[in-house]
């Protein structure tokens, strides 16, 4: 593992990445000790509930382009790359986190996923949570609360422990502590020259999804915020260019503090991305922009709020998760509220909306989102439909460079 107590942002980001790479070793050890490993595919599935049941939650959302070919032997080609990659990794048993998962928890966020869960159920015991699509509809909260209790029973049937109110309350407090620390890191993007990039932030965010021991994550976040607060930061004056980004280790690249401070400030919204599928984010920064916000599932959406620590923990968790502003919700005013807050807090000057090909929910919602960005907020807006391949990078580079120049 990396040497402890790194004093600069690139070295710390490399530690986040290295811990993610070693997570499968820790997970195997925990599984060998009898811990229940729970694979999941969405932020609507609360980590708190899985932890309170004695389980270890691991995210199984695929970001591997090579796994898609195996999936297309069964799934249609015109399906979103996230679903195809996730299924391809599962059916070929090439994802260690899927391999070690004892059970799977799915959710009905889109038609493609819920039908794919039927196929995944042939590989491992699978429970699919029925998500209400209108969070404010009569009975929606009670229905989702019942779903949480159903999935708790499912985990108990497969080796988990009975979830108590005390255990659930304790897990809510721990996850809230993580959210507070992530919010502190996020605050660095409000300045004129943020001390890290959102490409780096993707590594910070990703590690949370594979942890056996969360104390490691909490300690890394504390060290990162110390560096970002300037107490022990080491910065460089070397500019980040297309050439350095292309040749350097992506987690050890120079931070944006080294770049000229006047760069257009962008929000990247839409479908989730990972360090391996962040080509739009990378191309935007290579074009001279500064990505200061990312409000997707892979960004701030899951930690911009705190769950209520008072009162009934089941009801608190049900409301917290049901309020997530995913495009599967209809209507989805919460997403527009998050958009407005993000634009204001991070002084956003332009919005790039990234939609994975064949993701119909986000694709249709782009019409509402784009109208809000242009007509209400008065900002430039660019919608990009793409997939995991690199085949369209030349075309994307041209479009993104023109967009950044317009700012």
C-alpha cells in the first residue's frame, strides 16, 4: 500500500485509488470470516440498512467497456452501457465484487435494469425493491418504508442479522459523518482555483462503495480536508495540459491549483460516471474549462443532504432515500432544485448534460433540464449522448471545445 501521511493532493488521491484496488482482498477476508456481502446497483438502496443487518454493501455498477460484448449475447445492443457492462461482468464472473456477493439487491429505477435483475436472479439470490416513481404521491412514503422492511427480511433469510432501531440509528450517524466530510471536501470547489479536480474527486467518491472498514475512508477524508484547507498542502506551478493528462497516471496528475485561475466554471450533470468512464469530464478540462460541480449519482447527489438522526430511523431512511433526485422520479422537481443550488453555490457558468445512450429517463428529462438552464438560469447548455467507447472522442472534443470557447 502507499506510504501513509501523504502531504499533497495527487498522492492522497492515489491512496484512495489504491485502497479501492485492494478492497477485493479485504472483502474476501470478510467473506471468509462469515460476513454477508450484499451487491447493489443504485443509491436508492441504503448502505445504512445493509450495515445494520451485519452486511457489507458493494456497488456493482459496471464501468468496463470490454464486458459489454459478453452482455450483448443476451441483452439488446440498444441498451445503456451501464446495464450491459454490469451484466457482462456478472455473467463472465470477471468482477471480484460480484463474485464475492452472497446476495443482490436491485430496484425498479428503469425498465432495462428491472428486467436484467430477472437474469441476474438466475446467478445469485436477488431481491428487487419496488420504488415509487412519485415521491409525493399518497402512500409513497409508506410503500417505500415497507420495501425497506422487506429487504431487511430478505437479508435475514440469507445470513444477515435482524435490524434493530439502535443499529439503524447508529449506521445513519456514521453515514452522516461521511457525508459531512465529503461536503467539506466539496467546499473546495467553491473557490476561484479549487485545490483538486473533479476527475480526482471521482476516486474519492468511488472508494465509499467498496469498503469493509469505513474507518479507513474517514481517516483518508480527514487527511484530504487537512491538505485542502492548506495546512500541509504542496502545490505545483506546472500546467495541466492535454499532453500531461494523456501520459500521466490519472490519479497522480497535477491538480488545478497549478492552472491559470480564469477558466469557465462547469457543472457536469446527467448519468453517473466513474474514473474509467469520465471522458466528457476529461475533455472539458483539456478544453480549458474547470469542472467545479458534478451532481450525478457519482457526484454530490448522494451526500449533499443528511439523513435525520432524530425520530424513527426507518422513516428517516425511507424519506432520505426517496428524496434522491433521480430522473426515474416523475415529476422530478428535486433535481431542478439541486441544479439551482449547485449553480448558485459553485458559480457555474455552463452546464454539460451527459446521457448514456439508450438511457431514456435521463434523455427525456434533458428537455426540462436544458430549458431550466437556458431560460431560467441564463446559462449555456450542452447535451451529450455517448457510451463507454472511445470511438467518438474526436467528435466530442470538437463539440466541447466549441462549447467552452462560447463561455
